[in-house]
C-alpha cells in the first residue's frame, strides 16, 4: 500500500521540478534594449539578461544561442553565445 502512494508522489515531485531545467533557443537578434537589459529575437521571444552581462558583445542581426529558464511569464537568460 505504501508503494502505491509513493510512486504518484514521486511523479508529482518530478513534474514540479522539471520546469526549472534550462532550455536553449537559437535565433537572430532583432533588438537590444540596454534600459531593460533584454534582447528580442526575430521570432519575437524576449530574454532578460543578467545585470552584469555586457550588451556591447551583442549586435542586432547576429545569430545567437540563448540558454534560459522560464520564470513566471519571463525568460531569463543565463548564457548568450554566437551561434554557427
């Protein structure tokens, strides 16, 4: 009986933790907003960058790969690198 309850509880816990994993998206930068510290890709996704991120390393039109976490309705970038 204990095992029957433990398995659903473990599955529920795994589902709650799963959204915390980072995802990656590749695209071309459409806009860079230093005031908001974010970038928007041509596809329309907006990523908030870390406060210490050097926006001068990025250029509009550059293809990038963004590693991010979803937090509420925002996508918080942890890494932005040039894509090939």
